[in-house]
C-alpha cells in the first residue's frame, strides 16, 4: 500500500528525499516513501480536522512544515 500511495503521489508532487551528511542518495528509499505517506496522512487528517484546523491555521507555514516533518519521522 505504501508503494502504491507513494507512486500515485509522486505523479503530481515533487519527491522529498531526506539526506544525511554521511549518506548521499540519488533516489528515494522505502523510508522516504513511508515518510511521504505519513505526511499525506497527517496533512489530510489532523491538519484538516475542523477542531484542530482552527488552532493550527494560526501557525506560520514554516512551523506547520516543521511539525509535519517531525510527525513523518516518528516511529
């Protein structure tokens, strides 16, 4: 399911590849796919849920993106 959702998502959106100073990647890994799908999940649920949307819409876009990045990496 992760691969199918990720493939469909990458048809319309740019792929975010997480880089480390010690490990360079030219293509996304499965971990990148999982993170992208998690990000979609969080964006479409918590960030669009009416009770939370009212609270979160006051946050700057930079802070919202940071929060989404942190949620996507949570295990």
